[in-house]
């Protein structure tokens, strides 16, 4: 069969012929993969930089996908850590880590949306107890996952959502996704933090996809300017596109009722992730969230790997 194959962490995967996988236990099934999302998590898997990565090579990348089994069922599935990934014509699926999709589901849409939507969905459902009517700041909202987080926060009951990011073109689109306010954090950092403080000083929850210096600046501004520092502020660290470390002053932890938590593999159990799959998959299938997906044939994986753009690239093995 054909598969995307990573032979070195220094170069993109290429389409190669590899041996077909074999299901070995009653809980496993072989599926024909219809779509597999090229998420940032997949890129970090393929370059060895993700915190769950090992030195094992070669490897087939892909952390999730949509496939059809011999029983005819269409399934969204999650690939266990350490197993061959979903960017191949066939994959072995742990049935316990999958959910059957309804007839008529668009595999490309589901493959594009589940991973980025899951980051905010699990953070708000499993890592914190977000009360109905809460206000939420999405830091990094102009990214693919951040834009999805705006939609997820609204769906899960946030009364007010503030989207903050650097790209003016994407900021303009956030209101259509449900944002009640948008903030540019580009340009001069001092001016950016002032704008952020004006709109988000009294939020209850921050979904942080940036970390690094932008997060440190934003946190200091929000904590300093809160109307009532005794009102809880929960900062959920999800992504680190602006840097792996952030210098948080100790005074910020003492001067406000601030809680910083992380959300990701390890801090959320596999069981908790799997428990959330059916409802999220159903909402994506219903069209609850806007999804920007771009299908790409498996044969073009190497040429496409470093491509930018706003759409979530989805590898279509049989395209």
C-alpha cells in the first residue's frame, strides 16, 4: 500500500510503498483511510519535536482520521501513541478509540475539524469547570485551532468570547464565528496589551494557543487591570506557537485569584478524550462549526507538507 513515510526528522515525509498493516486483536479492525488531517500536532510528530515523540524511524505520521471498515461502517478514529499513523491507504484502528459516523458524513470535514476543535472542547469540558455565561478569551484566535475555539466556547455556553490574534484579515472573520469582541495583538507590544486589557481584563477563562512572550505580556496586563482581583481567572495553556516558555512574574500568582492549567495528552486521560468523541463528532457532522478544509492527494504529501494558508490540509489517501 502507499503511505506517507518519515525517514528523517529533518525532511518532510514522502509517499512510499510499505507493507499493509494487519489487525491482530479482537479490538482492532483494518480500515481504508479516506481522510487524515495535517494538524500542527502531526507536523511536530513528523519532525520529532512533540513532547510525546520518540526516536523511532521510519514512521507513518497522522494522529487521527476517517476510514471505512470491512463492515461498511464509516469511523472517525484516533491513533494510539507509538502506532503507525493515519496517512496511509490503510490503517489498523482500535475500535475502542473510534466512533461510527452517520451516513452522508463528509470525511474531509470531520478529519479537518476534530483535532483542532477537540483542543478547546476537552479543555472546557475536562480540564476546568466552565460555568454557563462565563466570558472567555481565546489568545491566538487567528490560527485554525483558535478560530475553532471561538466557536466551541460559544457552543459550550460562554456568554462573551474575545478573540485575540495578530492577523487583521482573520480578526475580521472572528465575529462571524461568534466572537463578541476582537483584539489585535500585533505591532507594538505595549499598545497591544493595552488593547487586550480593555476588552479582556475581566474574563473568566483564557484559552491560550500562543504561550511565549505574548502570553506573559497578556497575563500581566489582565491580572494588573482586573476590576476585582478576587474573581477567579483560569488560564488554560493549550498551544505554544509563540514559544515553549513564558516568564510569568511571581507577583501575578499572588496578586490575583489566578489558576494556570495545561490541557493536552497526559493532563487529559485517554479515557476522557474518548468519552468526548461521539458528541463532538456529531456536532461537526451537523455543521455546527465552520470548517475550512483543503483535500490533498497522498501523492502530493511531500510537496504540500510545508505549505501555509488558512485551510486545514487533509490528506486523501485514495484521492
